C-alpha cells in the first residue's frame, strides 16, 4: 500500500507550518491508497484563536460510528497543518465522480484536508484558506496533476455532504492553479474603502452591519430605475482575459438580482448576483476580455428588477491569459 510520508517535507517546502501528530506515518486504515487528488472538508467544529483545533482528537481517533484516522491532515484556525495519516483515511467515503476524479472509493483516490471551522456560523479563516491553497498546490505538483484534481467533499459525496462551506470551489481551483504556476498571475483587489479607486454617490450609504463584510465596511442603496452606479477603478496592466470576482455580505434583506457591470473591450457586460446567499467569500462573476489602462472597470448598479438593498463591497481581478 502506498503512503505519502513525503507530505511533511513537501508542505514545509511550500511554506506551510507542519505539526507531525505522533506516529502519523503508520496511522492508517487498511485497504488501498493510491491518491490522484486532494479533497477539502470542514470539520463542523467551532475553532478560535485560543482553541485552534477542536476536532484534532476526533480526526486522529475517529468516532463511535467511524474509526480513525479521518483525514491525512487537519488545518487549524491559524493555518497550521497537523499531519495525522500518511496512508488511507476515512474522510471521503464513496466518490460519485467529480471533474477528473472518477466514481469509486474516495478514500483510495484522494488525500483529505479537514479544515477546522464549523461551516454554519463560521467561515474558513484567511490563514486556513491560504495554507490549504499552498498545500494543495504543492501536493498536486508532487502527484503530477493539475488544479482540476482539487475538489470539495460536496462535489464528490454521494450522501449529500455540504462541506466545505463558504467557499466557491471554482475560485479555489483557480487560486490553486495560480499557486502552481508560481503564483505570478496578476491580481488586484479593490474595496469600497480603497483610496481613489471607488466612487459612489451619497445615495450609497455606509454600513458595518454584517460580519461577512470585506474590510471595515461596505456600501448599500435602495434599488431604483435609474443609473447610479458604484464604480471600482482598476489599472489593468495589459489587454487580456481576466476573471472578475465579487465579495458581498449576504442577508435576507439584500438584493436577489444585483447587477454587476464589467467594462470589457466590447462594451459593458452585466452579471446578476444573488446577495442573499454565499456572502463573505469571493464569488466568480466570469471571465472577460479587458482593455489595458486605468479606468472604471467593475460597477454595481441600483437598476434591478430584484428586491432588497443592493450592496457594493469588494471586487477582485485576476489575469487568466
Ligand atoms: Zn467532508
């Protein structure tokens, strides 16, 4: 049976903090282990700065209904990787097939990260996300696979798993791909508070209401059938293809069809986002051909047939090609 005892060295070389938990190299389930991909999970435990890895013991020892180990590594609140198993672990169950990962035995096919956050009222910390990206990129490079071999449990599960929550897995794969290409892809974030790069009329008021906001605050306005766009100005380095992501805090009182405008080489394109869901994370609006130069590139319009407050928080551009 194959093992991945190289995990400690590969992760450290990628700049990931590693803790080797006991005899992790020899802690495993019986059966085949021949991984081709990496699977992301959340533990459903609430972690914090003072209790950074509440699920560590369960992941090592298992539960009454499922013997441990339950993953190859647990990612704690601070983004530290705790190595638990170098062999087969009970994390994935049956794979229904997702992307290049075939249907079959998920525990044979994939290396699993249990990222320690509760996934309902708590999202992944930035440190957990960054460390998980680095680790996934390093492991897939070692396995000779591309970023499409990074999956989330909710994509491969045949039993309705929802983890990992609060993550757009297409954005995750794009971020892994960027790390694998040397992390050199040009990317920039503009927040509503970014000096000189955000303009909106006084009708767009300031709020700190939602904890899912990006940065200190965000702007909100009532829908209206006229042009009153909040604009994000970006200095695009070269004409090319860019992925545009948006971040908003979600709330039942926010708009279910917020128009995002993207100023492309062939005019403004409009993408609608449901700001009642999937808040507090980057969500891909699409890829667009943008012209070089410093100008208003992405906007949020109040002109919508949806209902609820329209929100302007942060946007991100990443060069794709
Ligand atoms: Zn899971």
